[in-house]
């Protein structure tokens, strides 16, 4: 970025650890953490609330989304032991932070995020969020589409087995979707990876200048330290 903004982009497939890593770095460097997946989940919640059939009523969802008031509010320190969220999500003044983590949303979110007009709306919001600040943003297209000029781009990956294991442990810890077994979680991650990587508009892919970090054999503090080192090397704005 040319001005005083600092933008760190973290992309990668579901369950690679993007949000865990991003929020720790945000805390350490006093950056605003933005989880863009939560925005696609919020619009998916809107679709479900309005019983929208994505095959026949896409335009209705696009209009509802355009009129909706979507707000994200950072949680400085999460003291809520029941939740792993570090960002509160509001849609039309209703808090939906927990609701958007449900399995119904997870099942439908890839289809909603493949709608080009929905992406346009959310990408515009994301660009504005990064305009006047120091942010770390995680998603699928941050380094490729939202901030192609980000100060640092990380592409975080891990094997499907490892990602499923981590998701399973996380869900048990927070009492979410505990009816799902490890195998079902892995299948769902792979299904979403496929849809996210093969959609026509801004598919999940590593930007040419993104740095790949495979977290399979790295601990969370090791990944954080790697990225902190990269930030120091790549940016004089810290
Ligand atoms: O990060 P997450 O799993 O909460 O994201 C939910 C879905 O939203 C994911 O399957 C793909 C989509 N997504 C996207 O298309 N672009 C982003 N920048 C972030 C998420």
C-alpha cells in the first residue's frame, strides 16, 4: 500500500487456521481483524431467514443484501468462554455472531459466495474497511481481488486431514455441531474447498506474490512468529 495504511491479507482453504492466526497477530500489533467469511455467512443467514431459493430467487437475495445493514464489531479480548468469535456480526441491527456458525449456514455459504453481485457488494465494503487503517483481513480472495496491493500476503494451507482434526477439536471445545464426526467434517471441508476453488468469480487461489505457509507440522505460535518475521521484513509500517 502506498499511503500509511497497513493491510495484511491471509487467504487459504477452510480450517487452515486463518482466523486463529490473524486474530493473534491483530492483538500483538494492534491491528483491526476482519473475518470476511463472516460477511458471506451473514448474507447466507439473510437468505435462510427469508426462505430464499437460490436457484430461482437469486435477484431477491441480491436486492435484500444491497439494502441490508451489515456491521462488524471487533472484540478486543474474548472473555466469553462459550465462543471462539473475535468479531461480533450484526445484520439490520440484529446480532447474529453465533447464528452464522451453524451447520445450515456452512452448508449453503459457498453457493451464496459464488454469486458475483453479492461478491461485488461485499468486496466494496471490505475495500472501504481497509482504506483508513491498519488491518489484517482473512478470506479467500483478499490478496487476489480485495487488496492486490496488500503489504503482505499469506496463503495458509494444511492437509484436509489436519484441518478436519483441528475443526473437530474446536467444535468439541465450543460445543458446536458436535453431532458431526471427523469423517463428516473432512468431507464438508473438501466439498467447500472444491466449490470455493472452482467458482467462476474470484476463486480461491494463491496470489502470485503471496507467501505459502503449510501449517501441518507447525504450532500456532510458530506460524504467528513466521508471519511476524515476514511483516517485519516486508513492511516499515509496524
Ligand atoms: O472463512 P469461512 O469458512 O467462514 O468462509 C465461509 C465461506 O465464505 C467460504 O466457504 C467461502 C466464502 N468466502 C469467500 O468466498 N470469500 C472470502 N473472502 C471469504 C469467505
